[in-house]
C-alpha cells in the first residue's frame, strides 16, 4: 500500500544562505526512514518542487552517517538578501517550505486488523 508522507513527518531541516545560493539539509528523525528519503528526494524532485523560486542547478550531497541529504540550490534567492524584493528571501525560509513537500511512501506497511 502506498501513502503520501509530508517530509516534516519523518525529518527536520536546517538551512542557510550565501548570496544567491540556498543550502538546505534534510535530516531524518529515524534512520529507518533514510532509504525512503534517499530514493524519493532526488535533485530533480527538489528542482521541480522549487520551480519558480530556484532558477539554477540543484546539487544533492548524501551524509549517510547521520541520515541527511544536503541540497545546494543555485539562483534561488532572487539575487541574495541585499538585492531581493522578496519579503523574506533568505534561505532559512525555504527549509520550512521544503518540509511541506510530500513524497510517496512505497514502503508503508499494511496495518494489521
């Protein structure tokens, strides 16, 4: 049985920004959820999710020892916090947005009656 899971249910995030680049780390609460995160949270999935906000390359770095994926989103902050007309163009706000992303959980167990 497949179900949709919001990232915030299985992970938390940390983020930062430098100029026009946002850095977002997504870290699982439980290591057993890491394989699902690695499979579903691809560079392309993140790029598609941030379309309209991220106009450059998305690069993913895996940190297997702590169950984390670190994403670098280029051209994602409308020129950076000193140039942007966005109300909050800082990278930290993008981590909250990312945790609202839903992924399909192919590993979901069928509940026993």
